[in-house]
C-alpha cells in the first residue's frame, strides 16, 4: 500500500468520526500516518526487494542467450527470449563426461524422497501415537532420547552410519539413503506428532477402548483420520528437507542414485571454456521448483498445522 | 438387592500417591448411584477403574456377578459417557454410534436395529448423517449417551456428563437422563461435583473425599443426617450453619454457647457423649424459622438482620446467634430489612451435632 492510500483512508476515517464540540469525539478513532509508520514500510519494501532481486536476476538470465549474458547487463530483460537454457539444463547439460542434464537427478530425487517421506511419516505418527496414548514403561525416557536426537549435529554421525550401513550391505544403495533420511527425520516428526496427539482429548482414546478398538484399530480408524492437518505439515517438512538435502545424498546415495541437488552442483561446477550462466540459472530454478511449489500450494496448511501441533502439548 | 457392580478393597497408587485406598462399594441392580465430591477426591478415578481404563493396584471388581478385575473395558459390559463427549470428530453421528459394534463384527442388520433404537430413544434420528462439529453441546452429549446405549450393556458409567453444558441445557438433560434411567432400568454410576445433579438423580449418593467414601446413603439421609462435618458442609446451598459450643449430653441434653444455652430436646445422639465436649451444632438455613413460625419452635431467640439476599423464590438473610454468624432461608413474602429485629427459631432435633475434635456426628 502506498502512503497516498493511507492518507486517503485516514481522511475518510476523519470524515466519519467528526469531532463535535458539544458531544466530544464519537465513532472510530481516526487513523493517522506517522513518519515512523512510513519508515517501517519503506524498510520492509527494501528488505523484500533485497531478497527478490537475486531471484529476478536468475529468472531473466535463464531466458537469455549466451551472447546476451556475456554483455553483463544483469538487470535487463532478455532481448532475444529463449527457453534453450532450460531445455539444455533438463536434458543435456554435462556433468563430467555424461551429458544427461538434470532429468536423471530429478528421477533419483523422486525415488529417494517419496519412500523416505512415506516411511518416516508412518513410523513417526505411530511413535507419537504410542508415546501419547499407550504410556508404556520407559515411554518418557524414549521420548526424551528422541528429542535429544533432534539436537545432535548430523555431521557427527556420518562416519558411524557409513560403517553401520556397510555392515548391513546398504551403503551406497537406494534403501540405504532412504533409511538414513527416515532415521534423521524421526526426532522432529515424532515431536510434531506427539504434541499433536497430546492436544486430542484423551477421552476419545478411552471411548475407543470402551468400544473395543485395540492398538491398531484405534490408530487406523480414529487417530489417522484426525491426523490430516499434522500429516500435511510433516509432509511439507520432509519433502522440503529431503529434496534440499545435499550431505546425505553425497555420502550415502552412491553413484547410481545421486539426487538432483548433487547433479545440479556437478553441472554448475563442470565448465568447458565459458561458464554457461543461463543454463546454471535454469538448472538451479528447476531444482528449487519442487519445494517452492509445495510451499506455495500448501502454505496455508503449513502455518495452520504448525500452530495446531506446536501450541498445545 | 442383587448387586450389579461390586468393588472390593480397591486400591490405586500412582507411584507413592494413594489415590484410592481399600475402597469397597456395592451398587444394586438398576440402581442410580452418584459419586459426589470436590475435584481431586478420586471419584473419576474410581469410575475409570470400574471401566477398566486404569489398572488398579489391589482389590477386585465384579460386574453383573463376573470378576472383571483383569478384563479389557470392552469385555466388562459397560458403556461410558465422558464430560468432553469424546465423539470421533471425523465420523458421522451414525458411525459414532456403530463404531463399537463394527469393531465387534456384529451383523449389519443388528447394528442397524440398535442404532435405530438408540436414536429413537434419544430423539437424534434427524442428526444421524451429521458430524459432531455440526451439533450443539446438548446434541453431542445425547449422541455420546447413544454410543453407550447401542452397546446394550448392564451398566452405564457417566463421568461428569453435564459439566460442559450451560445451566439451562444442564437441567434439561438432567431430566432426560432421569427419564432414560426410568425407562431402561439399567445400573448407572454417575460422577459429578454438582450437588443438585446428585440430589435430583441419585437413588444413593456416595460422597467422597481424599479417595475415601464418607457417606453412602439416599439423598434424603445424606442431606438430613450427614455423618460428619465434611458431608454436612459439602451438601446444601447455602451451606449449613455451624455454631461452635459445648455439648452436654448427660441428663437434659443441651448445647452451650457464650451467654446462650440451646436445649437439645429430642435430638438422638448416635454415640455416647459426656458433658462439656467441644462440639458443633449444624443447622440447615431452611430449618430456621422467622416471625410467628419461629415462636412455635422449641427454641427461639431475638436477633437482628444484617444482610438480606432476595433470591426470588425465597430470601436468604444473615443474622447472629450468640455472636456467631447464621444464615436462614424464608419465604420471599416475609418483609426483611437490614437492622430489623426479628424472632428466629428452630427445632434442635432437626439439627446435626458434631464432635469438634473428630468431626463425626454425635
């Protein structure tokens, strides 16, 4: 909103709430624009621009031809609009000697992310359910242990896990990387689900027990249908986290399964002569597209679920 | 009376905290028993133990003659209604009612029949396709009762079912529960902290404090013959007047306060009492008469009105007897004003005398 419209709004409010000498102020209190307010908005606009500008540059560059990129007019719109860099990034950009583009990486990322997200969500919601409603001996201890896990830096555990997976013959395989993602998603997801279930009245669980539903029936028929909001949150967190992962992909995925982020890194780092900035930009945007889409599609759910899961419990 | 629910020497400890200790309780077939007490007295805990939702530390529970101490809740032959309704939010009313039956793999026609019967009794047929979100509080609680009803069980357990409702709905549903009990004649155990609910619904009331049943008797007896100071003070609104003094039980029994001795003519002592025992005389506000009625009472005295609270149907007034504050209740037609001198009187035989040291009825 511009300052002009603020002033207009203020004037309208003034008109509605006349100060009558006899009765004193009446109606809504007139809103005035102070210098401080203008300052705050100016600051916010500048900060927003600061973060948007690189994205803008990426976008325009990705639609430019190489000669145009070399002119180095960073902020100009493309003169000869082309989608050639996007096609190249997807199908034929080179990493080392393989010129396959990002497509195989995209497929690998899907192959890693989909099972990891599904498995980790199933296990974490079961964890949260059992920890909340079936308070077995040592449940509190298990939960604290899991929460503690959320604070351990990943890098510390990389080497022990390499050895562990090697012993299980899972190192550098698809099941291996899926296992790693599932395990590392566990603390935060369990916390999320446990807090969500703690906000469900325990009477619902008791009613299900009186109705004769056991552990699994209560879980599948009562709790799972109630978990849609928090599952949406968990999905967003996991898809974003696993898609954007670089470290685990690098270490555990193996040559066959390198995810899109790794592929992108390799493309950007591989150069023959000139750096193809337009292709790099297109490749980067392509890689970021999945988490971005998820965020824009489900942003409302995301906020709602975080609030639902985090406020209580 | 054949007993329907029977609790023997039940104890429950959470760690080192004894919530219930050696509790014994017999509920007759078709009886409406109310567990009444302040919050934290263990009444809901006891109900959860009977339902099988809490594992007990010691003792036995029998329902319909069967030892169910180790049984799962579903096998105990009980239905339960919770304060927060506890309806499954994602299911329609119909599915809420039939969930337990489906879990038990009952034939579809039988489920149909039972749901139809329950919804007819509770008049919730028009709501069957709705979800709990779309129902009012009273309707939700009716569905919750229906969920207990379809189970076709001998014993109904109610855990403060009306506490979440507003005052008007509460009295409406209270009547409905009473009607339901008269129609079904099931055993019902009902937990509440609301003494009006307890008095109006119960065949017998069990008043609990700190995990111990203080008195278990009919509403009339509990009200008129409280066994101790706690029961006397807990039941009744406005609360019973407590006058401090000394009991003289030998010969012509009397209750002595500063400058005033009240003869306890006609009062039946439950225990042998001596003289000059520190005691408390309990008088119900409505047992104190005023004006002409007071003069007919065995004991009457001049007194000055301090505060008047007109309630509409009746009037509660504050005065003093022997320097101790006393409230009495009288018809709202009697004109009363602060500062006014009136005669008040009562029949000591209708009062309750307690030993001050033990708090027990004397």
